[in-house]
C-alpha cells in the first residue's frame, strides 16, 4: 500500500477550548470549531468571539492546525453580522474556513482573503465534477458528503488529483442526506441547517393503533415494489429513524489508497472523555498503519485495527456501528432496537495534576460524577497505557480524609496512584 507523501491528518471536533486541548493531547493533528452564530453547532458549543483567537494561538504553538466552521446556511440576518467576524479571522489566521453557502464564500474571499477556504460537507459534494468546480474556484480541499462510496472516492481522486479530500470516518450519521433533515425544524422549530438540530431521529416513536405487544411490519413505497423498510415496535416504541454510528477504523488503509488526506471525526457535542477515547483509538490506528503495519498484508492490518476497535471504540456509548455508504447504499443500517448502546465504564473525572510524594504520586482530580473509596477505576492517559486501580483512600484539598467526591460540587479530590498520571488523564469507573 502506497502512503501519500503528504502527511495524513487526523481531524477532531472541538466544542470548547477544553475539548480542543484534549483532542490535541490524545493525538489529533487538527481540530475544527466555530462560534454558534455561524457554525452548525449552536447547542453545547462554548466557543465565543473572545476565545476563538485563544484557540487558534494555542493550536499554532503546538504546530497543529485549526479550521473554523462558517458553514451555516445563511439568511440575510447572518450576512449583516458576518463581515466583522471574518475580518477578525483574517487577522487571527486560522488554517482554513469551512464554508458551504456560496454567499458566505463571497464574503469570506472579500473579508478574510488571507485565509484558505475548504468546502463543507453541507455542500453535498458527491461527484468529481462538483469537486473540480470548487477546486477551480480556488478551494484546495473538499469535505465530501458521507454518501460517497469508496469506488467514487477513488474516481474523484483520479479525476481531480490536486484537490485535497476530507472524509468522515467516525461518529453520528443523519437519517437523511447529510445535514438536510427537516425533522428538527418540523417538530421543535429548531433548524438543523442553522446548527440547532435536536436530533429527533434518535427519539422513540409509537406506531399509531398498534394492537400487539410486539409489532413487526414492513413499509413499501408503491412505485418501488420489493424495497421494504422494516418497522418494529415493542413496549418501548420504535427507533425507525435512528441511524447507527459510522466507524471506519478497519478500512483506513483503503481510504488512504483511495486518496483521502484528512480523516474527520464527528462529535463537537460529545464529552471530553468520548472525544479523547476516539482520538486515541484512531491515533493508534494511524501510527500502526504508517509504521509497523505499512508493509504487512491487508488481512494482518485489519486484525490489528479490529483489536483497537474492540478494546476502545466498542466500549464507548454508541448506537451500534456501520460502515455507512462506504461500500454502497445497502450497507447503511438503522438501530431500531434502542437509542444507543451502553458502556462498561462511566466517565467520572479528569486529572488536574500529579506530584510525587515519597513512593507514591499525589494525584488531584476534578470529579464529574460520584467517586467513592472502594471504586475500581481506569485512568486513560495520552501516549501512555491505562492505569487500573482500586481507590483505597481519598482526601479533599485540605488533606482531610473523605469517603466520596461528587461532580458539580466544585471541589477537587486527591487520590494516591502507583505512578505519575499525565496531564489530561481521564478517570472511568469500571462497572465490570
């Protein structure tokens, strides 16, 4: 398998300054972020005009890249506020703007002329002529629609070889064409195209007039005989709209060969623990592919990648995994059984510092959920193996012995570990 001469990029989401720092600590080469006014993440988005500049500077000190999303489907009201923001971005110099709306693109070229532009997946680029059109307009990268297959990816790269291709490899999928769902606007008045999707595709629905304890039926559109959609309902309802999550870690070698240079993780609204876990898994996968696994048979590579998936990604809360459209439409799957699958571990805290005291390390933790003496925990760390232990003693910051610590209290706790725990360490409560 030939590796691109260009460095492959692992691109992670950042819903806040803190999450951005975790993404970089666990191995992301770049992040994408944006303020609520102009990006497609309004809720659970802590970026403001004040900390965008700080985020850009932080990334560049680490020699990492940062892309700012300005990919809202703009109305006139957005255009009125956009120039002042773009002028500031032109001074702060992010590595690119991610844009989908042609009007916003005109403004970006006018008011942020020193910043590169990437085409957002919201523009639904799914063929080589579209990619060539945008490349000819001066865009050096296109974020392809999730609906593009591996076969189509290869052809796009062959037809437009100088255009960088970015592709989603992990995270939530829309039940409609990427980002074009109307369910949220219809049911709640919050538009997905304005970054305020409430994800009603994940909700439970009841089938009207169901008389059975368990209902199993198939829906067929009259003009498409034979194309049947299963509808199942039990006492908990049905999740007919709920797409499984995308997970392509096993197929990274094929994506590399197809010409993808930037591999994108979805999840700006996810927790820091989820983000760190996913980034660490894909960082391990890429490091293996580019070094140890580079000259090995594809079957051997896949065994290692499956092992990483099983040990990390399968243990996260998710909706079941699918390869999406990579191998064709028929491979896309819905999780109609439930809204998500549980995890065998609970995110309970983050490490603030770790200082040697005698033979042990005094490790200060900011709790996010309840932690108690006697709990069995796993501490995940950037670039190091996990540390597993049972909490035998716990103290407050004044050195007083306590039996438990709780998230939301604002109080840090101290535990003693057998070895140093690195900054950005994350604590998980092991339930098994």
